[in-house]
């Protein structure tokens, strides 16, 4: 077990060199030397880089089982599930992460954007509004909230939100297009949200 740090060091060097296949193998071998939640999570991230989603999900799930109170492991599962294009399960994973650490707005942001894609507009608006209150400069949250409000027939609130954003970022073409769409400008459509 005392050699685990050398496996970690070697795996980190392999990752930095872009040798992700070797990194994943070393991280899995490290689990045989000493297994802990952080090591399983590191292995999950290594397999995720290789787009080996099922193996990554197995490692992340084990990290969550070992340390069930840690929000990062639930969020890691969300990231993997999203890469697998399982949005419903990803929303559930981000919900678990948010429940474990309600003050971490990143999980609310990610869940809110997924809820927006799923057309669950009231729930999306709730998450994104919470993010905007604390992080008013978070572009994806501001524009996502505007979309969620407009979809609930709250175009006036959505327009005010976008106008406030444009006051600080007048060069934002997507926000301009949203404003035009909310105001019913002819020939203007709401473009997809850009990350």
C-alpha cells in the first residue's frame, strides 16, 4: 500500500504526456495496491478520456459506494452518463450531487442546463435562477434562464434578463438573437444554447 503514491505519480505523468491508455491501466493496477474512493474516481476519469464509458461508470460508482457523502463522485457519474448520452440518468446523478452539497452551484448549473434540454422548464428555471443570483456573470446560466422563462410565457422577464446581459456584453450575438426572438422580431429564431 505504501507504493500507491508512485502509481499515482506515474499515472499523472502519463496523463500529462497524453498516454491515456497507459494511464488507465496504471490507475487500475493502483487499485490492486490500495483502493480508495479517490483512486476509483481517478481511474473513472482515465477511462472516460478513452470513451470507455461503462468501465468509467463502474469505477465512479465504486468511488460513490466507498464514500457516499462526497458530491464529486455523484457529479463524476453525471459527467460519464452525459457522455453516454443518458441525460435522464445524468440529471439524477447531478441531483444526488446537489443534494449532498447544496452550496455547490456547479451541480445546479449542469442539472439546470440538462433540464432545459429536456424541456423541464420550471425545474430548469429554478436551478438556473439560483446560479444567476450568485454568479451573474455565468453566461450559460443567464441565457439558459432566459430561455426557460420564455418557454413558460414569461417573455417580459426573459427579455429584461437578456437586456441586462447585453448592457454588459453588447457584442454577444446569441443574446441579441434571443432578445429579438423574445420581442417577436420577424425572421428571428432562438438559436441553440452555446456552451
